[in-house]
C-alpha cells in the first residue's frame, strides 16, 4: 500500500497501457480529476509497457489485457519479475473473473481487475484502496 501523500508531496505516478487512443485519453482525463494521482506515461502494447515500467518506475500501472505484440497478462508477468512494488490493475472487455483466473495461472501477480464497462465507477475505489 501507499502512504497518503499531502498535496505538497509528489503525486502517485500512473502508467496507462492500452492500444486504443480513446481509452488512454479517457483514463488520462478520469485520473486528472482525481487529486494526488499523476499520469507519468503511456504505452500502446505490452512490449512498450515493460520498457516504460522499467524506465518510469510508476507506482501503479493500469493496463488492458488484449493488446498486440504482447498481451497485458504476459506484460504483467514480466513487470512483476523486475518490479514487485508496482501495483498492476488489468482492464478488460471480458469477464473480470475469467481474466483473474488466467492472470493467476500465468503468475502475473496482478493487484486488481476491472471490466472496461465499470472502470468509470470503480477505478477511483480501486486506486484509493492502494492507499493506507
């Protein structure tokens, strides 16, 4: 968990990973409205996500499951191997329970799963749960 940071302290840094521009723009706008959270970077596929995670060292990664070149579950596995402290939230159009099972089987070590249909309502709750 993260310690809550005062408004004068550095915001919690988030990497957004999705192959659709409109989804990344929507997430950036949604997160911009949340105090204490800052988008530090974006990636369009799993390969870029792994590289960006190593370079930017975000506190949280919000990542789509279905992407070209490398899917979100495989990217999460690779990110988790090199960085155990980054929180990973997977997004999917598919059933989050099934995605969670697939991620667990792969050893992805994901912290949360959200359906894209509920992300607008649930993302704030998930991110807030990471703060103690």
